[in-house]
């Protein structure tokens, strides 16, 4: 199954989603920006998918994939070290998402 398109409707919705990713890291296979598609892809494990949580992608604004990739990689390293996503990082990510993007 492929990735399902999703776009957070607000900054607080993205904050909750990133917090959920952090808290459930054991069920997250990858969170990465695909430079060829311009998507932030969240790939979950089989158990998370079976529980009704689909793999998703968030479209990134044209020309902003590289900054998004750097930001997401930093956020995931911090998460692996036990640090929750900061409000400033989530705001920066939210500003890179393209609500009309496919």
C-alpha cells in the first residue's frame, strides 16, 4: 500500500502528530523527505498499519524540500535521543508544508 496524502489543518494539529510520532518511535520505520517527490513521508510498521494508522505523506512547498529534509533529519535525531519535537521546529516544518500540494 502506498502513502496517503495528509495536510495538517493547523500548527497545533501538526504538533500533536509530531508528538505522536515521537512517543511511538518503536512503530515508526522512517520519517524522511523524499527529494524526488517533494514529500515528507512517514512510514509506519506493520503493527501500526494494522491498528488503522496509515503511512502518510505531507507535500512540501516547491523548492523547500532540501531545508525540510535537513529539519526533519535533525528532529528525528533529537527524538531518538529522547527529546520531544520543539514548538519552534514544528512551526518551521508547518511553514514548509504546501496545503495545496499533491
